[in-house]
C-alpha cells in the first residue's frame, strides 16, 4: 500500500454564482447567500432511521441527532436571517410526529429568531406536525426560485434538491465518489444533507435535460473544502 | 500420545508429535463389521484400513471422533462406515410405520464436494447392497425436491453449512432432526477458521440440543493443533445437556415423553465416563496406541475432547525449488522469467496443476502460458470469479483427464477428486507450510505414491520463503492459523434463526451457545447484549421497543414478532458477504445497447468503475474490451490492439506470510551456513547485503536509513506479512509526522516496509528525536491505532460485513444495486453515525475484533513489537542496501489506497486549475 501524505491549508469555502447571485458553496453541504443572509439546505430526511425501523431494519436511531448537530453548526457559523429547507425534510409524513421531544426542542431553538421555510417534498408533502415555520411549494427570493424537484428543461435561477447528486472521478486508476453540488451557473442542485441519505451520480439519466453539459460543474465535497470539477472529467456509475 | 515443543518461541504453533505405546493390531478384529461389508471388502481384494476400523470402534462406543489423514487415505469411507454399518443392521420399516428421519448429516464447505461425495458413496452402497438413500441439499436443489426431502427425508443428507442454518431455523427443525445419529464434517480444518465455522459450530450445538447423544465425526487434513478441532466437535458446556431437574426430555413436536438419551450429568462434579456400548474399544485403559500403517489413535480421555485418529502422511512428496537458468527478479509476483521452464515441465508431465495465490496472478500466468504454448496443449483456467458453468466444464475436463494443465487459485484447494495429476507447480511463495502441504496433496490421490511438486519463487525474498516452506514440509511442521473466538455478528444471526424456528428460553440458549467451542468463553452479559441487539438493535437510546423483531412473552420465551422477520432472515442467511460485483457479459463490439451475450464471470464493482470504454483488460483468460456498465452488468467485447492491458485486482485473496515461515526466513538470513541450499544468485545477494549493510540476527529487527534522490528513506524488515506491515506503516507515519520528521508515504510488502520523507530520519533516530525504541514502542497500539482505525476504510468495509451477517442491513442481490443505493442506507453512513453516537455498540465491538484478528493483523503486530523491544538494529547508510531493493521497487507500483481519496481529488482539482485557471471553481471568484 502506498500512501501519500500531504498537508494543505484549508481553503475558504468556495464562492459560486447562481443566476448572478453570489453564494458560498460550503463543504458541509449547505449553500449560503451572503447578500440575502439566506441559508439553503436540502433533503434532511429526518427520522429516516425510525422510518426504516418500522419495517424491520433496526438501524441506529441517531440520524436525526447527527443531522441536527451538523445543521446547528452551520447555522451558528452563518447566523442566517432566512433558512430554507428544500423539501424531504422528514423521511415520511409522520416523521415530525415521531420526533423525540429533545430533538423537537433543538429544532425549535434553531428556528427561533429567523424566517424558516419548509418547502414541500415528495416524502413530506404536508406541513410538519407541531413545528413552526412556513410550509410552501416553492419560494422566490431575488432572482432565484427555491423548489424541491428541479423543473424540467432550462430554468434560470433555480435552486433545487431531490436528486441527491454525487459525482465520480477516476484518478490514478482509482475511483473517488463524493456528494456534490451540481451547477451550470443558472441552476444549482444541492446535495442531500441528512445523515442517512444516499446519492445518485449527476450523469444518471434522472438529470437528463437539467444542465447545459458544457458548463456543468460538480462541486465535490471534500473533508474541508470543495473540489470543483468540470463535467468532462466526471464518470458515470 | 504426547507432545513437546521444539524450543521455539512460546507462541510458535509448531508442535512435534510422537506416538507411544504400540497396540497389537489383531485386536482390531474385535470390531464388529457386518457380514455384507466383509464380503464386499473381500470381493474388492481390500482389507479395511486400521483407521477405518478404529473410527468405527470409537463411534460405536458412542464417541465423537476426529480423523486426521492425508488425501487418498480413504477418509470419506472411514467417516461413513459407522453410518453404513448401523443402517445395514437397522430393521426394515414395518408397513404403516412413519417415515424415518435423517440418520446422518454430512456437511462440506463446497457444494461441488457434496455432489462428488454423493457419487463416490453411492457406489459402495450399491455394491454392498445397502438399503440406504443418499441425497444432496444445496442452494441448487430445486424447491420441489427440498419440500419432498422434508416429508420423506433420505437416510443420509449431504449439505453445506448455510443449508444447515436454514434447516435449523425452520419451524419443524426439531422433528426433522429427531432421528439423527451422526453428523460428519468434511474438510473440517478449512471450515473452522472462518465465521462460517462459527455459524456451523452453533448449528452443531443446536443439533446436540435436539439429539443429546449425537456423535460428530470430523475429517481433516493435518493441522497444528488437533485439540482445537477435537474440542470443536463436542460440547464444551457440561450443563448443556443435563435435562432440567431430572425430568425426562420432552419432544414438543409430538408431545410425547421419551426417556432422555443424555449421558449422565457431571453437575455433581464427578468426571463423566464416556458412554460405551456393545463393544469395548480395544484402546480402553490406554492413553494411545499405534495401529498398523502409521495410524495412531487416542480415545477421548476428557469428555470435552473428541477421540483422535491420526494417519501419518504417505510417501514423502518430492518437492523442489526451480533453480532457474534465468535471473530471479528483485520484486514482483508474475514469475514471468520462468515461463519457458514451467511450460517445459508441463510438456514432460501428464497433467500439471499450477497454483497461484491470487486471481490476478492466475489470469496473467494463463496468458503467459498460452503465449508460450507452441504445441497448443489443452491448458485451462479456474478461479472463483469465473462463471460457474465454465468452472464445472473445466472440472469435468480435468476429471476426464482431457487437460494437460490447469491454472488455479485456492478454489481448487479442497479435496475434490481430480484425475491423474502428476505434477503440482506452485507459482509464487506458498505463504504457509500447511497450505503448501495441502496443495501438494492434490497432486496425487494415491497416498502411497510420492507427489511431485515444483515451487517457482517470483522474486528473491520468495526464494527464501519457498526454501523455508520446503524444509518445513520435509519435517512435517504445521502452521495452520489458530482458531478465533466466535464472532458476535454470527451469534446474532444464529439467535434470530433460533427464534424463527421456535420461541426460545434465553437461559437454555446461553447454555447451548457456550457448549459450542468458539463460544465457550462467551460471558452472559455479552450474550444478553446480543439478544438485545437482535430484539431492538441494542441501542442505548431505547426508541425502537415498538419495532422489536423478537419480544419476550409472558412465559419468558423470546418469540419472533412477525412472520416477515423469518422471511427476511432466510434471505439473508450465511456469513459470506461478497463485495459488490458485476456480471461480465460478452457482446459483439459496439453492441452495448442490445441484450444477450454470454456471461464470463464477475468482477468487483470498484474495478469496473475505473474503466473507460475502450480500455482492454484481462479476464477469463481473454483480452476484453470494456464497453460500459449497464445496470449490474459490465459489458465487454473482444479486445486486442496495441493499447495497454489492465489486470483486474480483487479484494482479499492475498494471504499473509505465516508466523512460522516468517521466523524460518529470519533464521535463514541469520545463518550463512544454510545459504548453500539457495540458488547462487540469491546467495550472492545476501552476501552483498552483509558487506554493504548488515544481516539481522533471528530475533532482531533491522532498520536501515539512507538518502536517495531528494528523499530520505527508512526500511524495516519485520517479516510479519503485508497486513501487519500496512498497519505498522500507518502508525509509524502518524508518529513520524508528530515528531516533525515530515514523512511523505510508505509501502509495505510481506517482508519489509519502507517509509520516505523529507528529513533525514537516520539523523533523527541517532539523536533520539525520536529514538527507534520510542518509535516502535508498543504504545502505538493504543490511541494511535484507535484514532487511525476509526477513520479507516478497512474498518468500514468490515463493519458492512458484520452488519449484513448480524442482520442489521440486508444483503444486496443482483439487479437491486441501482435502486438499492437510494432506498437503503449505506453501511458507511450507518457506521459514521453509530461511531459518533454509540462507540461501544456491540456491532462496533464485533467489527473491531474482526479488524484486530483479520485485515489489520493487530495481534501479530503486537507480538512483533514486544519481541523486538530492545532488539532494534539501526544501520545508517549512504545509499540503498541490496536487501532494500525489493521494497523500493514497489514504491509507486501499487495504487494509492482508500485513505488518499482526498489527495486524489486535490490532484484532479489542481490539474483542472492549472489547465483552466482559477476561474472554474468560483464562476466569479
């Protein structure tokens, strides 16, 4: 086994633009728009563990705790005025009602003092039970529209989730797969944030027609930084 | 029989056995052999062999027995003789009497072996005229036949460990096995070393609960510690079969009461006398006896040991090391230099079996041989990734003597009957003395004729290793690995299976489980935690009570909560968890979209993912062109052309050098008097090393430091195998980094380890910053190991295996892969969440235990570090030493491993930035 060891200074989170709006593409998986003081996070899938446990897969019941802890960290860093949860915030319709009281409290603390929007997702089409915040189908802010499922065809200024993008490159004969933000300058699809969420390669046919292939960039999530790789370098599968 | 060790280190597994007290052979005549058998042996012109009669005697005396014998000793017949004689004398079934249950269960590690035995056993049964039915039950057995077997069971059922697990998890298990008298384990030495063996041991314990006087017969090749196998065969917990408070055992399936068959309990502390009936064993009252023909036997003097019968090897094998005309390379594993000589050997023999250590080597060797195959000799390829149909065709061609040579991996290790092989060629080092002996045993199935074998070392260190293995083989040394404690993930699977069959009482199940040798040391608290895990996941956060898979009833029995649980259990049974694989489908070039085409076998997903359409790679003995991945298939067409050919690599399959051989190699290096047995070029190499640097004493660790180009190197020679060296490399680089020695990377081989960096490590060590003693201190196995382990991709991979076996996540089935990724939760994510929220969870505990024993070889590393304390020899050099060349040649050759993903991404991103400027990442930075 060969292991190259290299130390690099941690780069500041990368700045990107979506339809002219500047945003920080944070390697922890959130998008922050400084001019709007707006933080977007997608596909939290809270209570996925208990959702699967109902069907006999007793995977550890700590996903909600893990997801909330990470969310807490980014919100503490950016202190946004507006938070948009881009849909599939809960893994199923009853997810919010299964939420442990401790977690409910933590979530409410995070929400306090800011505008919080729940975008309806396919997993959670209705407003989460007994939680503040406003539930909407989509939300327009400045030149952007935030919605759960990306709209078909070219759409200027869209920020969406739903697809759980990841990207894969092959370097030195080894394959590296990471979650990513996928963008072409006018649309940005966000990675899934939830602790138990899987991912789907941006070259999969589910993404067909969403991006201008020449300008597609996968912002792959590293440990401490984003690696921006052009569509031409990506591999399917 | 007594044993003494040869004054090797206490941990060495090398034992020498001497048999004492000869026993008159004519006494064997007392053993009862039914008349038809006597006639049959007579018509064949044979006499029953001593070990066959001895096994019969011990089994008839009610004892479980371990038979250790080389291939060709008539092991199978010996194993079945007690069964066949008993069945021969069984009264005919009266009209109206119900069907009898299974009399004997035979379990082998391979489906193919079960099928083979059906054929081989059927013949004598027919010739003797026995009214005995024999059937197989494997994964390939059609459903209607399985169903019929449940209703009308055969007398002898030949099956695999997984099928046994399924049978005992069925609701009719107790009734199905109530007539069972014998269970025979073939190739026991290979069954017991894995988690499969753990599951099987638990299965045996279950069978003993059903049938307390069940006799187990183990058939095995020679092993280092026969007592481990003897314990494995019998109950280790005297409490286990004692019927509660003297009540007769109740057979709940029929509700009838029958007298217990259990031997007297030893609950009162008295030694239990092995129950003997009918005939007194001729060995009664003696410790051991020597029978004719190199057979020795000892009945169980301790009721926690099965009886032992050992048949000494037949004629000494004729093994040599190829003394090549060509130059033996410094490094590498291909042995390409010797192809002409190997081909010549094939030409001079009837059938040659060529063993290699990995599937990649098999593909390469096969390719090279065909390049040299001027006479177009029929040479075939056989390894575990090839399509089953293809493998069966090769096996059949071999049995029919239609092949001149077969290139094979360990898939051919086990005792299947293979035509007339008259030469075994072992390419690459054998890695273990016992492994070598077992492989060479394949060469000849008649034990009285010598097997002939040639070892082909692929590089210079392998010459030393081959020499050590050959010497060991000559003196009969054994270095089979020690048995490990039963794995907890396997126990979880078994507990759920037990509940699927019928509600269980935790106290009784604990007694049963601890009667199985691998679990004899399991404490009650851990057992209860595993039960808790099976029930609700065993999490400290008790939020899954309402989703429990098993639940305690008011009567105190654990019962499955939903029939669905049992269905899921049956789909996920077993302990073999494959890496995700893709079928390799062969189509016409450019026809990716179409369907059809032949399946050649399987490659691992991660390998297929590194290919680009148009890449050529070597598989199934062909050069294939990669067309693309479609669903769970890797589509290929006929390759060729001038592009570079890639050889797939496979996870696992690389055996580390055994501790015994490592010690022997160190001994050989330290003793110039033994060098004359080595080829001249190797001898010269060692002599040169002695001149330019130093050769370490047997117990020492040599560490060399030297500059080369603009780097500084440290090369250490522990000879502890690649796995232990990799772990050591990870830990050393961490420590060097902390000491500001600025290490850049490392590479490990089976023999040595090289670390390189920017600073002169030699100077640092000399100045004691840090000292070598401190660098190699055992405390590295504490926090450093813990910290590194937690992030290691290897641990994640092991966690996945444990999670699947324990039933936390389901196995992936073909066709499910694509959707699977989105619907289920990947094991890696579960691992991360569990580790940060409940680091002491039972499944993480099981994973760490696996890691310490297996992939990371931590225990071996610990032994090494304690052995070399105060015995590190540091040699500062101006330039690379002769001994360092092999490992230095490996630098940059092997691909960077999982840990370095971040580095690879950085490289790729840097490349892009360099080519396109910084603009891309930002859009408008």
